[in-house]
C-alpha cells in the first residue's frame, strides 16, 4: 500500500487478556520498527526487524511482549496478560533500509481497563 | 545512550510568524530525522538530515553534525503547522532512533 497500515486503530481490553496488534509496512521496506507512546514517557523503542536478520528485541519492556514478522512483511505485536500500564499508543514504522527515513502508521490506541 | 534534547518545549505563534526549533544531541550521528505529530496523533516524517541543509516548501532544516545540533525553521507559519515536532537520532546504532521530548507548537489565527 501507499503507507504503513495498522489495525485496529483502537482497542479496549480487560486487564489480564491478550491482545494482538498488526502492522502492514510499505511494500519493499526491509526495516520495520515498533514504538510505544504514552503520556510522560515519550516515544519508546520496542523492537526492530531488518530483512531476515534476528530482530532487536532490546526495547520490549517485559516477557509479556512479543512480536513477529512473517515473510518479511506483516508484523504482529502480542501483549499477553495485559496490565493497565500497557495502555498507550503503539506505533509501527517502516523504512527502505537502516539509513532511510521512517514512515509511521497511524497507531493503535490500547486501553486496558 | 544518546541524549536528544529539544527546545523550546512550547511555542505559541501568530499565523504568519517564523520560528526556529532546536535539537541538541550528545553523540555523533549519521541519521537524524525531524517529525511532525499532528493533533490527531499522526507522525509525519519531515526531514532525514544527518548533515547539511534541506528545504521543503516553508520548512527547512540544518544539521551541524560536528557541533551536534540540528535546527528546524518554519516560515510564514499556518494553523495547520500546529502539533508536536520531534527530532530523533540513533543511540549507538543506525536504526534504533531515540526521540526528544518534542516542541509543542501552537499557531493561532
């Protein structure tokens, strides 16, 4: 597609439930990133995928968070046993390569109640 | 890791005014980007500018890598320029961008 597509745009979930967030990057972009934006914390790096290389998971806040990227394209971020502190906007970005500008999706606003 | 500091934190302008936003970073970089987050939350990439000067319409950016700062110039501001402006640079890698806290710009009609 023309841009980075994320779904759902909004998600309200009960504490303790699992959620899956989806990101469809720009076709041909080899690099894909997940960030989280919450009040008072700014934009935090979560995870990075580059081609077929092992992902950089150094930003994942706990082992409840995991992500995968299938076929070098679509990525899903999974949060297990959600907690209230997981409430945030989850942003996905892609870039042509490591030294290229990011294009962000519109984000998924996650609210854990 | 790299520190990215932006100033000013807030800025209020009348439509038509010019402004300069500053980004200081604590380490040498080969990748620096400016973004605009509009009031609906969408992050738009304005510039990929590890060094030198670029212009795009009323916006331009200059990065002086040797002195570890970048400037974003907005000329003849419009109400649609309102939002938060972020700069971001990699901390120890080419890809993992560290974002500054942003400058909240409000342009009044």
